[in-house]
C-alpha cells in the first residue's frame, strides 16, 4: 500500500468533492451557496490561497484556514524548448518535487481532427499538459532519472488538479496562448520523462 497524506485532522480543500465541500460549509454554519463560491474559487479560478477568495466573508476564510488546508504547488523551475514545450518542476507542501510537461501542437493541412471547426477544418491547435500522479516511480527503468527516487507516495487529488491550475496561470502570461483556454488536453503519467528523451526535446 502506498503512503497517503493524513487528511483526517485538516482536509485538503482542493481534494474535496462538491458534496464534501457542501457538508463542510453546512458544518461551519454558512449558507449552501457558499459551497458553490468555494468550489468555483478552487476549480474554476484555481485560487492559490484563501486570501484570493475575496467574495467569501473574512470570518469564513479564517475558519477554513483553522480547520482545513489548501494544497497549492510552488513552481520551482520552468524550462522551455524551441518548439514551445515547457517543462515545469513543482514543489509539494512537504518538499517533494514533481514534473508537468506542456506540449503545444498545431496541425498541418493533412491532419484530421473530428473536433475541428467546420469552417476551418485544416486548423487544429492542441495544447497538452502531462500531469504527474505520483512522487517518484517504482518501474525502475534505467534510462529514467525519476526511477532513481523510487516510489515515494501518490499525489492527492488536489495536487494533481493544481498542476493544471498552476500551468494555466503561467501560460496566460505567455504570448500567443489563448488566455481563456490555455490547455485543451490532459495526459496522466506517473512522474517525469525519460532522461534521454527529455534531453533531446529540450535542445
């Protein structure tokens, strides 16, 4: 069994489903609509802190801070290749490092995309993010730097989701990226990329 974080004392807000958030809001004596506001801040706006949730009463935010936690990843480093691929190293709250890889792709005239606009059938822009689901890896592949770490733990749902929110926030500052929808596609991986493949991609 992989080690998991203990959420019993202070549950991670970003890891809670809407029904669990609703139950929490009710227990704290707030009106039901506060759960919708909280969920929107967590998953639509990708808020990095409780202080950013400006339409929630200060007293409510203070109670949330006292009884829960908000897992937000820190972007530790970003590397970009000539084709626009961006590799993110992120630090978890307990000091572990994970990786997310952003890969933009614009199709050529011969490609087929069933979701393409009928008026522009030959144009497709796909912005893909590979997100980590674990710290480390148990596969032991000799060509992969991550394998040297071994398998440390699974990421929480909040940590997996927050990779999307941190990268979205970063990409909105990158010229040429659609600020309304920076990402179009997600791919789940364990952690990291093969060392030799990454070296080639980032040249």
